[in-house]
């Protein structure tokens, strides 16, 4: 792929990180507001009208092309592709000039993210290994919501060291990359040979353009749209087209003049203030009834809850310690082990990413909604506990100083 020039402007990198961190804080706050609003409306006097609105079908199926989806379906299949494009561009930037650009710096969040995916899956499996109808949900508690987790840490302000903010951000980015791999491998649906060949052909064309350093926006736009269409019909989840397109865009020096930089900054606002709130509104339009509350003690629900609340922090903490003990990673002097565990708890905020996997894991509406409620309960608990632990850890560190 096109190799970037190593920049020497440290201030510019710091500014880029701060901008991304602040945008995710805003997104997290909006997600909380959108979720509360949606749940209130879905359990109000207009519940039927509200939930039916998101089920309204738009488009048509014509000559073998399946382009008729509900509003929620279009948000999940199309708009979230732009979200994954942003995630992909952020991963690319971190790999080239950010926290993941050197092996020593990258290994701590990489190992932490690995543990944060393995342990939640094991916890879920512990509750569901005898329940084949819910085993497909094993990927749900492995995901971390970048925006929500960063928003909670952002509430602590300068009480937490910058190094911890960088660690959590890098951890969440790698975790999202892992979630993307999980979606691509395990949650495909009815593969089509023709469209897989077309997808491969478009990917090859994008690779060629990248090697040539081509920065023509409209070529990438047309190929990206074609890639999304082919992947939608291929059986691979269409949103992965956003990630592929992100890595196809030449990064070069990563300066504001480059195409990847311009696109990342152009789509950051609509993703933060339109796409993610719409995702939260449409996917949390859940009418809670007595049957659902009774099912909160089901293996599926318990696996998600404890996977997020126990599996995530334990996995992140243990694998971080392992990386440090093996000497393949180092811990900043401004961070202690309690802070690592607190960041691990915040990693248990699955929310949008976990809900996205939940939509793919199950076909039964009741199972999907139960999964979402479990995600909300687990994510909210993780947010509160993570905030309290980091607040106490910061106070203790300040007193010791």
C-alpha cells in the first residue's frame, strides 16, 4: 500500500488526537440523550406509532437487486458504512503516525484489546454453551463503543493523565478492528459467488489506485459505492466496505492536504451528529414488557451482561499485565494498575458496536431486543463503575503526589 512519510510535527499530531477525542465525547453525550429519548417514546402512549415508524420500508426489489429495507435497515446497512469509513480512517492514521505507529507503543493496547475480546467471549460461552439458539451471540460482548467510553473518561477532565486517554482510545480502536473482523468472518449471510468476484475485482482496483497514489475523490466515491452494493449482495456485511475504502485511500504524509485527511474531517460531523444518533434512536426503539424483564436472567442476557462487566475489564487488565511482564510493552509512569483496570471497565461499554453485532447475531426480534436491553444495562453499569474507579484512582494519585 502507499507508504506515508513520517511527520515531524508533534503538535499537529497532538491536535489531531484532541480533535478526535473531543468529537467522540460529543458523540457519546448525544448517544446517551438519543437512547433515553427513544426508550421513553417506545414505552409511551405513542409507542406503536414510534416503533412502526422505524419499520417503514423504503426502496424496491427489482430484477434480483434487493434494495428494499426498513428505515432501521437502511441506517444499519448504509449510513453505518460511513461510520465504519471513519473508524477505518482513524485506525489507518493511528497505524501510520499515532499510538500504533511503533511496535513498543502499540503492544500494550493491542494485548489489552486481545484480552478484552477473548475473555468476554469465554464468559458468554460459559453461560450459553448448552444453548445452541443463543450461541451466535458470542461476539456481542467483545465490542467497545469508542464514543461512549471516551465521553465517560472525558467527564473526568484533567484528573486522568493524557497517557490513559491515549491508551483507552487506542484500545477502543483496535477493539473495533477486532469487531470488524468478527463481523466479516462469522456474520456473513448466504454468500454469492458472482458478487464475491465483483467485490474482489473492485478491491483490486482500489489497491492499484492506492499504489499509484491517486487522490481523485470521484473515482474512490464511485468504486466505494459499487463496493458497498456488491458486498450488500455478496453475503459479506456491506458496512465493511467502509473499512476497505478507508485503507484504500492513500495516507501519504497525513497532512490536511491529503485526501484521507480531508474525507475524515468532512465525515466526522455527520457521523457524530446525525448517523450515530439515528442509529441509537432506531435501534433502541424497544417496548419493554413483563415478558422481557423476566428474560433478563436468561443465559443470553447474563452472558452479555457479565461478558461486558466482568470479561472485558478482567481480560484487558490481565493481558496488559502480561504484556508488561513479558517486556513487550511498557506502562507510562503517569498510569498505575488501578487506572488500567478502570479503563478496562470502560471498555465494557459495548453500546452501539455491541448492538450492531446483536442485530447480526440473531434473527428473532425478541432475542435481538433482549440483547439490546442487556447491552444497555451492562454498558450503563460499566460506565458508572468505570467513572467511579478512575475518579477514586485519580484522587489517590493526587494525594500521594
